[in-house]
């Protein structure tokens, strides 16, 4: 038996219908047995044969299409979502496919139930190739299964949505021409249409998940061959690198972005609405990169760029991880003090070169903060954070001199907590109150640096808006 015989039978079937025979009864008697046998032997599958471990089908009142889909997927485990009306066809599926069929009853329009059943089955068969067949059933059932399948492909990449279609429809008998049926493995619109990736990327961007946003914008470029998404990928990549403190990479991304925005083809790109902000961010990143490369706290603009970044990250990460937030805040305060030491006194914390009288003044200030005597204070070769506070106060710093002694004594406790932090040398997790005390001391120092430079770093990401 083969296609030539089926074509001959099809013509005989059409003739019998023209002569007044019952089209449905004649189809089941003459055509269906041969067609079914051909699919048992070798189903037609597009774009090519593929075996699935599991198949999930919606079942309507025309079971032939579901039978072909079961034979086409060649799955060992077969689940059928049926209604009250189509339940009676389940035994026929078992009989004509030779498969164990696991029936699951759902309502005609219960899309939520279909979604739940699919999710449970995918979890049960995680890692296995699964076919979701939407050929039969009500429109709501087919739509629900398709929506679930295309959505869950992002989490279960082995899932495929399939459909039994035909290449030729015979108007005379109002049926697909037998032998032209084929099982089509449908492409996921989420994977082939760039708009879906762009929408996901925008959502991730707004959530601050810049690495993921960069990836989805990059996928959108590949699918649509639309370079406007590349600009959003560069923007996301710039923020991803910036907030990871990889300033050299952030500078590279930012320069590439602004270079492209200068091109005639992109002059009306929505990101050019944020041109001034992006230019200011790039300038800050470049200053920060130079500062980190040269490790020179006298580079005030670079210090400002890094400090504003650290404080932004402290606030952002402190909500989820107080230990990490404390480290960002601590380092920001230390850099502010090192810059202040250089700007006001021309000294460096790693080599302060203190005169004897300056050492005595520093010991006296530290003794007051630590609630001890000057004789018990021991100075190291470098000035640490508390040393910097005390030394600047001893030299009459107008801002630090106004900070109350009680507040500074509390700061010494916070610094001890920092050194005992789980992420440093100990086992403690700093509290949000302790982070707040560091940020409180850093705030006036930051404002003073901003005023001295006449500059503020726009550290927050620009808004993308609703339209990309």
C-alpha cells in the first residue's frame, strides 16, 4: 500500500459521493483505513521527522486529526485534553493508534485549566521532548494550548507546538485531499518575531536586569535584522558594565552608542532624546575609568563618578543585601575622605607624611572618638577611614568639625561591624541602620564635592518609554 493506491481510492471515494453516497460513512470505510495505515508506516512531518517522548493533544468531535497527530509525534506517553462531548472518542484513539492514552477532562473554554495541566505535565516530564498538538478541540482549547506551549518554550526548550495541516483541500467533498496531510512543527513566534524579544528586553531593563535586557535586545537584532535594537543592546550593556564597576567596558559601550547615534540614519532614534544625559554619563565613566587606572584620589571628577556609583549601588543592593550595601557605602565614604585630604591638604592617605605635631593632634582626636587615651592610640603607616576623619577634624575641616562626637563614636562601632562583616573577615551581616550612618556622613561630603566641581553624575539609567 502506498500513495498511488490512496490516490486511486480517493477518486473512487469522490465518485461514490457524487453518486449520492454518505460522504462521512464512505470516508471512514474507503479512505481512512488506508490513510491511517500510511501514517503508521511513516507519517509526513514538516520540516522533518522528529520523535517525541510525550505528546499532549486537545480532542474535539473529529478524532481523525488527533489520531494522525498521535501517530505523527510517535510519543510513548500520550495525554488527551477532552471535553464532556469528546470523551467518547478516547477509546477510539487507543484502538487506532495502539497507544496508551491518558485522558484529562477540561471545560470547552477553560483555558486556565489547560494552562495548569500543561504546566504540571511539563514539570513531570522536564528535559524530555514534548509535542503540544492543537489540531482538534474547541477554538478556546486550541488557543489555550498554543499560548501555553509558546510561553513555556522559554523554560522548557524541548517543547514544540504541532498541528496537522493539509496541502490541498477538495471542494467537491469538502475535505482535505487524502495523502496531503502532514504534521507541522510550528515555529514559536516568540523566537522568530523580534517584537516579543524587544518587549521582554524593555521589561527587564525597567527592572534593572541589564545583562538579560542586553541579551534579548541582541536577539531582536538577529531576528529582525533591525539595527535600532543594537543601540538599546549597547545602552543595556553600558549600564550592565557600569553597575558591575567594569568602567572600561562601560566606556567602550557608551562611546559606541554615541558614535552610532551621531549617524544620519539614527538622528531621530528615541535615545537621542536623552543625548545630554548620555553624554554626561559617558564623561563621568571616562573620568572614573582614569581614576581607577591611575589610583589617584586627587582626580576629583573621577572620585565623584565612582563615589556616586557606589552610593547608588549601596542604596540599590542594600534593599536585598545589607552586607553588600555596607561595603559599597564604606568604600564611597573612604574615597570621599581621601579626595578631601588631597584637595584640602595636598596629602595622600597611603603616604600621609605627618609631622610630629600632626601625629599628636591625630592621636588626641582618635582618643576622643575611641574613648581611650592618646597614649593607647597606635597609628599605622597609612590612614584608614577613621584616621582620615580624625585627621581632617584635627586640621580644622569645616564639614567634619561640625559632626558631633557622639556620631563619630557611633561610626567607630559601624566600622568595627564592617570589619566583622561576613563579606570581609567575620560572620556578621551589617544592619540597614549601620549602612544609614555611613551614608549620612558621606552625604555632606558628596554635596561639597559636587559644589566644588559644579557637577552631578546622572547615575540612574535613562527611561526607554513605551515605544522602542
